[in-house]
């Protein structure tokens, strides 16, 4: 792996002066002419449940044994980040101010385990006492880090992290996808769904069918490996939707369900005997009716996957495959990048379920390392500030490493 100096601005907290046990947001941050002090880092801050992030500064806690200080280069924005910030997520709620961000690619500043200057992918347990990845730098447990392969683009590698794992593990490990089987992806136009279509195709699925509500976005799935698509229709009954899915897919062996609610109910009706169904999200509803006779009669396996509760060691195989596939040019992902100051606009756009991956560059695009190949150059061309609708104004591109 190439040894690279940390990006400019990735400063160690320093030993002088007392550090609090938790990062303290600087309420004055962002004022004209103000900037971080030697002990502060620029960061996005969510002040309370349901609040939108704002730009500010925090004083992070000092590094301790078992942790690694990382200069954040690329930090994807995930639906998980919005769910936690909303205060309604099923597993995590933060009452006090905190720095969000659940994953990143960056450069090691200081560590007992990982060489300084080395490139790593890491997962963040963002909390009031521990900044997440939407900051100049972050402190991560050593076991939450993996070395990044030589030659891979850091932005593309970050973009397929959380999203790629949420496609790969449910399909391959829980779904036990076999060669020639039929895969149905509910929510196929989102970042996870698009990767799921490609993962299924590359692992020998006989037929891959995508289901989503955006007809224009569905048309792009054929280029990713989908054999057919089904557009969700407002007010359509479960019986009618099931009939259309069956016509497009035939009996289904593996379902990756990213929506829940009525679409899942329809998908269950077209499952083949002993089909495996894995739920990863529920934007279509928090409940779904699962008839007992259907579950037992077809001997279906219905399970859930949550990356938040899956340790890094269990994600290593998935991430290694995803990065290798990127390196071979086999995966395509739509990426839009923003500076840290533009995160609030991207945050609002993410809430509308975009068909691409937002990636935050806390160090700024000009500090992307020259020593790493920028194979995602179409997603890294000239920038312009966000204004109005972020989805319209941010630069866009498809990264194909």
C-alpha cells in the first residue's frame, strides 16, 4: 500500500491543554472570520433529535490505546445517518449534540495498530462522546478499520461500503443465492438496490428483477444487469402488484426487501417454495401482513439484516469482494460529492431518496491525494456550490473503477 502523508488540516489534538471527555460543539462556529483553534476540528453537528446538521467545530477526545486517529477523506451519507438523527431509529437515539457520519475512507494520523500514512476504511459509532465521520478527522476503534487495497479510488471505495455490504451479505449469506436462481430487489433504484442488482448478476443469478416507484430511474437498471423492472403504482392493491411481479419475474427464490409494507406482501405471494426473504429497510411502512399459511405452506425463510449490528470482521469478505469488483471495473455506482459545508443541502436531498450516493469530502476535493488513481473522475470533475435543489446543482457522475 502506498504510504501517503495525511491530508492538510488533519491535525492531532495535541497534548497541551485539557480535553473534555466528550467533544464539545462550539456554538460560535461558522461565524464570519471564525475558524477552528489548534484543538478544534471542523464538523457537522446535529444539536437535537430531528434537527438538521449545521457546520461547527468540536474538540475531540485524545487518542487512547485501541483507537486510531484518521484524517477523513471521503464520508458517505447513508439513510442510517438520517434515521439516527431523526430520533426515531429503532436502536440508537442521541439527546445531546453529536457529529453524525457512520463510515469513511481516510488516512491514518496516529495508531498503535495501523501505520501512519496508510489508507483505511472505517466505521464510526457516532455519539455525543465520539465524533462520526462528517468531520476533518475522527477517532475509530482499531477493530473497526480495514486497510484499503492498493490502487482503488477512495471516493468509490467509500461509496460502496455500507451500501454494498447491505446488498452483498443479505443476498449471499442470509439469502444463500445460488446459480440460476431468480432474485427480486424491492427498492432497486436506491444506492443499495442498484448494487444489489449487480451483485446478484455477478454471482450467477438466472434472472434479476427490480421493483421501485420511480419509472425513470428503473429504466437505468437494465444497464446494471436487471432482466425486468416493475414500477410501483400509487393506490395499487397487493393482488394486482403481485400479479405484475409474477409476470415479470416468475417464481422468486431470493428477495432483497428494502421497502417493507405492501410491496413485501406482494413479493411473498410470488415466492417459490423455500424462498429466502431478507429485509433491510422499511420506507413503505413499518408493518406488513405475513399470512401464516403462506409462510408455512411455502416454507419461506424471512429474516432481517442490520449493518449497524454487524461487526467489521463479519463484513470483511463482502468489502473485499466489492473493492475487488471495483478494481476489475465490474461495479458501477452513481456518486455526487459535496464539501462539509454543503452537507445540510445533501442531507435534505437524501431524505427524498435519491438514486445516487452522496459522499462528503471534509478535507475538500482539492485535498484528494494525488498519489491515488482517480478512476471515478467523472464524479470528480469541476464543482459548483449547491443552491436551491441539491440534487440539481451538485455534480454527478457514474464511477466505474
